[in-house]
């Protein structure tokens, strides 16, 4: 299937069509350096945006390396990935990975014990981007990977279509935060996410495609 938008072919060749194995993770320092240089060239600031911000609110980002405020510990009962005593699994890193059932398998994939050392995701840049790429590339049933959606490799099932989950950026929001943001109509958080997505598509010179929100999509598993 073709990509959902022009952004699909813009995904780095280091990620497209290759297995994420030992060599990939060994190359991560160089990949993180590339991402850092892309960040600088995109012109994004390290502060939060606002409606009248110079160059628009979506030119201001990369604000936080971990969840702000007083988040819960995001610990749920899980025999395979039990919470370590005194550890919290709130959002950290570029994708704000959260919950013990994400920290555990992410750590196994990259060779680090993140259940006992979750702060590595916020404090070690290479670990941080490894976990983000793990989340982006890895399907977690019944969810597809965000990578497969953006590159047009995901075909919705009959259950997906009945839940109004169709190819587009909205499904990626559903994968990342569907239980909180999706099937609840439009909201500011959703529109902000779409605004940043549109801006990066503009920088890359690609079409953002259709179905950008998940306002009427049921979360995966529902």
C-alpha cells in the first residue's frame, strides 16, 4: 500500500525495511547526533509556544524530557514486567514512554534494565531516543506500529473500520494516547499535536494527508 502521505518516503532509510537488531542499536549514537542536527536546522526553540509566539506556536517545542506536574507512578499489576520498589514510570523521553509494561520490554529490546532504572530514559540521550524508536517501530497488539501506519504498510481490519480507525495521522495519536484523546471529539491537545505534525510536513515539503485526528475513532481494543 502507498504511504498515507508524502512524509512516508522521508523516513530515514536507516529505519525503513530493516530489522531492528544489534547493529541498529550500536549505531544509535550516530543516529542521535543526526537527530540533534535536524533539531537545530528545524529552528525549534527549547521553550513552550503560545498563540502569538514568534514564527507561530508550532515553531516552539522540545520543551521537556519528562512529564511535568505531579504525575502518578504509572505502575499496574503485570507478572512479566513487575514494578520495582520505589520506581515511577511516568512519561520520559521524546515520546514520553510511560507505564511499567512499556519500560520493561523497551529495556529488554535495547539491553538496559529500565524497570529498575527508569530515569535513564530522561537522563541518557542515547537510551532516550532508543526507547522512542522502539515504541515507534514496535507493534503492540492490537495496535500496529506507528511506523507501519505512516509508511502505508498498515491495512485496517474490519474491526478497525467499524471503530473508524482508518489510515492517517489520527491513528498514530490513537496508538500513542488513544485512551485519553480519542473518540472524545476535538480538543486542544489533539489540535496541538496536528499543528506540530503539519509544521514538520511543511518543513519536509510533503503532504500531511487525510484523517489527521482521532476525534471519532474508538481506541484500540474497544
